[in-house]
C-alpha cells in the first residue's frame, strides 16, 4: 500500500485530517459509521492509478477533533467539510465523490447544495429512512437507539441499532464492521484502525445516528441532478434498512439503483471487486 500524503484542514468548529494519493481528477471518498480515512485502504491505491484520491476522518472522528467535543452534529456541516476539501484539492475543476452509508447522506446534501462543484456522486446505501413508507416507524427506531444510549450506554444501544437495521451486529455501518479483540491478531495498521473505530462508536451512536437518520433529502431537487447522481445498493443486503432506503430513494428519483458487490460493508468484504465497480462508474 502506498503511503499517502497527509494534511490538516481547519473548518468551522473542527480540524480535518485528510490523506491524498495519486494524480489526476479528484475523487473524494466519504466514509460512513465510525470509519475514517482508513476505511478506504482496500480501494484507494487502485483508484489513485489515474485519479487524485482524497480520504479523511469526518469531524469528531479519530484524528479530526472538534473544537467543542460536545457540539451537536448536522449533516450540512459535514457536507460543507467535504466541499472545503474539494475547494482545497480541486479548486478549478469539479470533483467526483463517493459516500458510504452516513457518508452517502453527506454526499447527497453536498450535491443538493453545491452541484456546480461535482461531476458525479455515488451514494452507497445512504440510510435516508425518511423516504420510506414506514418512515414513522423508523423515527421511533432512531428514538429508541438514542434513548437506550442515554439510559443504558453504548453496547445496549448498539444492540438496538443492529437489530433495527436487520444486519449483522458490528457490520451495521460503513466502518467495515470491525470487531477488535475477536478472531486472529490483526496487522498493526488494521489493529490501529479497529481501535479507533471502537473509540469513536459513542460519538457515532450518540450524535451521528440521531442527526443523519432524521435527514430528509430534497427529492425534487435531486431529481434535477440525476445526470450526475448514482444511488447504489449492496447485492447481498436486500431487506436490510439501508438497502431499502437507498432503493426507495432511487425509485423516487426515477432510477434503478446500482448494485455493488457484497452487502452494506462490501467496501471491506469485497474490496477488489468493489473498487473495480466504482472505477467503472467514475467519469474519465
């Protein structure tokens, strides 16, 4: 794996750690869950063969500290962070963006607010549950996760969250489903990533899930931008909540969803195939 160039970008209320590989048109990769830049280690080098590939830790996660550690999170702020990275790394040309899960929600908001800066957006299983017919039930589910976290702590809240997504516990979000302390010993870089993922779970459950899963996408506006938007699902995650939400969004936009290898965390379980599929969707 090629060592990336790293940097720090000051934004409103946070300092973002970012990593850059390769040369060419910019592709910005936005992780989901409690994953950071390392969530894309399995695909970044291959994409960097003919692109500038930028990855980063979203605000509040890992190496991107908040000025106020207790600050509430908003999708609009996370989308603005992505925009600032694009302005820094591709000031004269539109960028392409891939967002996984909650990162896909940030990517959708970025497209809605800064379409002139984007050539293509691929949103993989963004859990935009407000587009579902049973949106009221999903709001109640998010309320239960939040209430459980406050009353009982992280692990009970994670159990409620995993059950509500109808996916395997620990693989519920775009962090790759890493479970530190289980299975064979991990290589040092993977072990460090797993440790960061676990350390960031309280922030994710307590402040990302409640805000992002209550986000209402601007469907009429996005419908005018479908020439540069791909809504994607995992081939193996049918019936799970993020798949349902993404497929419903695609349908409301008058499109069929693109299907990627693997399930919600196909980025981690099928990195080579996932990266090749993404490459085919990126514009030259």
